C-alpha cells in the first residue's frame, strides 16, 4: 500500500485529488496539510511514502517545505504540483531532490501514472516540462536571466513577488533579515532590477508567477 500525504492550501484541490486516488487500488491518502509547515510536522511524526506537494502556498511555500521534508525524511518521495511550466522553476525543484513534477492541469490518469512510477523509484516529469528542461540544457539560453539565481535566491524572489515582507521571509526561512537583504540585493544585481516591483514584473514576463492563482 502506497501511503500519500496531500499538501495544498485549497480544500477543493485536496478533495478532488483524494476522490481520484480513493478509487485506485494500492493507494491510501493517510494525511492532508494546508501549508508546508503542517506537511513538515506530519512527515516528522509519521512519514508517508509519497508527498504530493503544492508549490504555491502561504508561509514557507512548497520549495522550502520540500527541502525540509527531504532533509528530515530522506526516504520520502516528493511529487511537485505546480502552475509553473516554465524553467527555471521545474529544474530547480527537481535539483532539490523531488521525484516528480506535475502541472496542476494534469489529467487524473497522468497523476496516477506519476505516483505509480515514483512509488517504484522512477522519476516522473510531465512530458511538456521534461521537454523544456531537455531543450534548456541543450541550448543553455543566455537570454534567461533567472538561470543565474541560486536555489535560495529563487525561493526568496518568489516570496517577495507574493508581497511577503523581508522580516516575515526571515522568520519563515529561519535566517536573519540581513541575510534576506543580502540575497535580495544580489538578485537585483544579477537581474538588473532596482525594486521589488521590477522583480515582480520580471517574474511575470518569465511565467514564474501566475497573475491569476487558483
């Protein structure tokens, strides 16, 4: 029996996924969480086999939650669920150790296949995402400034573009405000922007954030 943890801040999304998986033999949804923080607590107490992790949530978000879950429970396999289809986001998530990457518009059957593959140790990336990652690796486009960002810089960028203030980012990531600002100004230099507003516009142009979130 494959034990699953569903992590998403939308009740409708979790309920929809649960209904899909309840009809699949060999799958058992053992817990649900609305935030990354809740997911970490659940994994620490009773690790599931697979976590279906929403990447865009309040609080620490899916990236940091994935990082902490994998540090606490290295045997847990994380499948990212995201509206982000454009690099560098999918590549960063997979580099962090996720075992799968699905877009939120994936068909139910694709989700089932992804879980089945991940359960037996095979990585699964949505075909359109896999193609993008492969092409990006081959072409190594110089025109994508976001590829310069480190994992932590990308994480802080996503939080800033959601309107999260520096002190709150520091608290959620358990780092100092000075460290957050150091990453922030380093991002500004790399991306040639002067403000959080410009940073948000850049993220929108590169489809890193969704102007109309679920």
